[in-house]
C-alpha cells in the first residue's frame, strides 16, 4: 500500500479487461472477437465487422439488414452543423475540423442521452458510425470550396463515402464496386486495435461518465499524431520526399541515426514484433486498387516496396523487430483513389470509430471506475513562502 509501479508509455500495464480484440504481437496475430483479421477483411463487409465489434457475433441476415438500415438511415447530420464548418479557416487541417465537429455532435445528443441505459448506448454507437463518413467528407468538401454532398443511403457504407467525397451537384461520381469494396476493406483493417493511444483516450475520457460523442472527439485528437494514425499521412510525405529509389539508402541511414529525429514512417509498432497482419492485407488491397485503376507502375509503390525490402534486411531494423505496419501501404491506395494526403488520418478515424465506441460501450456497460493514473513527483520538496 502506498507504492505503485512506474511504467512510462504503459509498456507493461494492462488498463482494463476486454473481450473485443486479441493481439499476439510476436506471432503477428490480430483477432476481433476471435476471428482473424484477414478472414474478416476477405469475407465480411465493414458493417458486419462493426456489428461484430459492438455485439460479439457476426450478424445473421435479419440482424445485418436491421443494423444496416439503422446505420444508413442516420447518415445525415443536423443542418446546423453545416454552419459550424463555415467558422473554420479554409486551410484548416481536416483532423482539426473533425476534432471540433465530432465534439460538437455531443451538443445534439446530450440532455436526452442516458449512458446507463443500454438502448441509449446503442443509439450513440449507431449514430457515430452513421455520421462519421458524412462529417469526414464534409471536412474535405469544405477544404476545396465545394458544396457538401448529401449521403446516399442506397449505396454501401464505403461506396456512400466515396460518393460524398467525389460527387458534385453537377456531376455524380460513379462508384466502382471494386473501389467501394476496397474502401470497405480499408475501414475493416482500421476498425479496432485494442488499447492503442486513441482507444485508451476514449476509455479514459469515458471513465468520468462523459458524453460519448465528446469521448470520441478526444480519441480523434489522440489519433492525429504521427506516431499513431498520423503516420499514414507521414508515410506518403516521406515516400514523396525520397522521390527516387536511389535516395532510399540516405533515408535508411537517417532513420538509424540517433541524433536525427527522423523515423521510417509506417515502420515499427509497440505490440507487433513481427509483420503487422493488417499490412499484409493492405498490400494486397493496394495491388487490387492499382490494377483496377490501371496504374501499372506507380513510382511511390516501387519506392515503398524497395524501402521495405532494404529495411527488412538491415540489421538495425531486424534486431529491433521493426516491420511495416498498417500505415505503410494505405496511403498509396488512398492517393490512387484520389484522396488528398491531409484526409488519410481522417479515413483512419472513420474506420476506427466502431472500435472506439465498442470499447466505450464495453466499459460503461459493466462496473467501472474513473481512470486516474498516479505519478512520480520530481518537483520541489515542501517549502514555506516568505514574501
Ligand atoms: N524508424 C527507425 N527506428 C525506429 C522506428 C522507426 N520507424 N520505430 C522504432 N524505432 C527504434 C527506436 O529508435 C528504438 O531504438 P533504440 O532501442 O535503439 O532506442 C527502438 O526501435 C524501439 O522503438 P520505441 O520508440 O521504443 O518503440 P515504441 O513502441 O515506443 O514506438 C512506434 C512504437 C510505432 C511509435 C514507433 O515504432 C514509430 O515511431 N514508428 C513510426 C511511426 C508509425 O509508423 N506509427 C504507426 C503505428 S501503427 C498504426 C497505429 O497504431 O496508429
């Protein structure tokens, strides 16, 4: 009593019990509710995975139809939110907008929301999954000065997102089934990853009994950093900076130099000490999308593949067990789909929403107490103020 462990970065501290996601970092295994991520990505659509994370089982056909109907029925956001967007600078980073507008949703769902009621928790979960793509696409449209495009509930979840991103009132965007499926797959690959920084933030914020929409906004803030979700944007910037295969060695040298803050973006993971299983599926999806779009020889993909090969053979990366992670190839797919770099982390946030909300729901559905870490005080000893 009176002692506690000091564990900066939570290297060896379990903050909760959870039944949602299992990771074996040494073997490179990721299971959601027991199902391997590659099987989910190949055999399920995103809404089935959302349902699985929230409810523990793959939905039956009637359950799926009901869930899909609810989620797709609520894709619109309140018209007043349109006004909220207008107050942001035109050149605001879309993640900054997302932190604001998702937090603002809490104002629309507060007084009538009772988080001790299972039905209310479900409503919060469904509304967030419904509205995240709409808000994400609105952030993009705002940044390029185009009118917001209303959702189309007859499309798939991924297809509707592409529609809201790329249609204009003058010209509808014809959603290719392959690209819609790829979008769905990318969302699945991001859907949950147990107690990462953003999910832990959502749980910590939620542990005070705070409004779930505000808790998800706190998760979006934590996701933004380049060590977490911001890495997908940073990977593409890095690949563009490398520019040519002949420059790869210089960047590898910089990544190994302890006096240089540069890190190989999209490489390494706190938990995986093996190939990130999501990266394997992402690479396949990347090949499929580039083939669909007729991009045979993408120069960034060539640089990425060569960089990966060199790093996987370099003793520095081998000894530290640094492998490509989920962010390494996602940016190349996004770029090929015409999604601008600043939107990459927003897409991660859309995909991660069911994971965040499933963890919040799991926590507040059982007995929980406020998260309150201790500290090692290293300041002044007690002293008297003499003026
Ligand atoms: N490039 C060069 N060296 C690296 C890298 C990298 N990408 N990642 C880790 N290292 C080195 C690090 O310098 C340290 O070396 P040493 O033992 O000599 O001091 C060793 O590997 C261990 O690294 P760490 O920083 O102690 O590991 P961590 O678990 O605290 O950090 C990480 C994990 C993901 C933040 C880190 O690997 C990193 O910064 N990677 C690049 C950013 C990135 O791709 N992030 C996305 C993560 S996956 C998606 C997500 O979860 O959001």
